[in-house]
C-alpha cells in the first residue's frame, strides 16, 4: 500500500514536471525571438541615426583615446556655394572656416568626419556661451569654451551646460562634388544665433 502511494506520488511529480517542460520551452523561445527582434530593430535605428549627416564619405575611424582640435581652412565661395576640400576634412578629421552672412556677421563653420565615416558640415557655434571652436574627443564633440559635449554622430547633448546643450551646431546639408564639400551660401546667409 505504501509502495502504491509512493508510486502514485512519483508519477504525479514526473507528470507535472513533463507537463511544464513544453511551457518553459515556449517561454524561452518567446524571449529569444523578442531579443533577436529588438536587437535588429535597434541596430537598424542606430544605422538610421548614423545617416543623420548624409551618406558615408570616408572610411570609418575611431577617435577613442584621441583628441583632435580644429584646423583652419580657407573656403572658396563661387556660384552661390561654399567649398572646402574633402581631402582636408578627411586628413584633419575636423576643420574650421568662416563666411560672412547678410548682416555682416562672420558665421563660424566646421566640417568633420564621424566615426562611421559620415560628414557633418554646418555651424560651429555653441550659441549660449559663444564658443566657436570644437574638438573631437573620444566619441564626443566638445565645445572648447564651455566643455559641453554632444554625440559625434547626431549631436545629442551628453554633459555640460544644459543651455548650450539645447543649441547644438546646425547641420547645413552639404553635398560632395569633385572632391569638395559644398554648402549652399544661402544656408549661411540666413543663419542666425538661436539662443
């Protein structure tokens, strides 16, 4: 009698364990499928962010452990377009130049290559503090005056002055033609300090 009860209990225990195995397998499969889905979804969104500054124009690079300060270049202005050499941008990683707007203000501009090889070209002003020089430091773009930092790829504020972080440099939709980075002059003529 005792053996019979013991066998029944053992059978119940074994049955309940076998009954839970398919449920556990389904839960694990759902977790794996969900994880894979979000991994690829986040990856594709990350790639879209990298395209914020346009098409890839150079080989990917790493700025980790490095600090690159702006190098001055002279722009060429002709036919309503501002041109700087893509070679100079690529060679120096980040360059600085100025163009006068229609109010006589010298608009500070920069161009740099992101770690993914994309090009940023646009304003070079941390507007609330008035700083117009930036550096590439690790994976950040840093205002040399107030030390406010942004992500290199999409100018998301990381640290520093919250006021400055609200006004990151403005992307001016450059194009590449014949080895030159080209910004339409109207982008600069119409540029105004927002802060």
